[in-house]
C-alpha cells in the first residue's frame, strides 16, 4: 500500500497528524506511518530506487537534533530492518536523522515528532511472519541491492536484533519523554 493510493482513510489520517503536530502532541510513525507523517507535513512519497527488504545499516547524522534523538548512535551507524519500496522526503522544518546506502531518508525528527522509513520495532516473531506472508515479494527482488532472502533475514536476526533494540530504546525514550511535557 502507498500513501499515494486513493484510499478513503489517508487524508483523514494526514489531517489527524497535522492536528497533533499543531497541538504539540508527539507523533511517531514507522514505515507507512513515517510516509504518512511526511506527506501530512508537506513532504512527498515517491518510489525508492530499490526495494529495501531485510536487515541493514543506516548512517546517522551528527548534529544537535541527531545527538538528542540518537544519543551514542549520532555520527555512527545503526542496525535497522527494512521492508519498503517507497520513501519520503524530509518535510519542511524537519531534520534527517538516518540515511542508508539505498534510501537517503530513513528517519526524521521535527520537535517531539519522529518519522521512520525503517523499522526498529521488529521482533523475531514479526520477522518470521512477514517472511512467511510476503515471500513472493522477497523472491521478486532476490539478488538485488538492499534485499535479503527470508533465510538470510531469519539467520541474521539473533545477531542483529540486540543492536536494533538498543537503537529503538534510545529513540522511544526520547519520544516518550516528549509525552511527559
């Protein structure tokens, strides 16, 4: 699904995001949610040069906003999970936090709001379910840059998941801190 699809719920969700942002209520979006946030806040969602599917590394920016959101990850790299064929532009006023080799905009922050193209919320069960349900999609991009097979994704999960969880803990702690204001 795409935020550019003519679905009846997309504009009401974008309006809700705009209302929350205008009211300074922290918003968080993963993948499609990050795309909805970008669109709602004046960005665009377009086809990514390649489909990113599976484990990957993202390069962190090193600026004040990145240091606030990413802590020790700022200026370094972070392990993330991907499953997307589209990407968003960074909306006006927002700051890019992460980019990857195949997707320039993996994550952005705008005040207390966090939009992600990548996934940091994954569990081993979610990865196994996605691999099982969407195996046709992985076979269609097998061998392409940025794409892994289900076998590779599942095999790398025990090694990569702890690093992604550390990143997720950092991001979610900052986002939750915005709720306490």
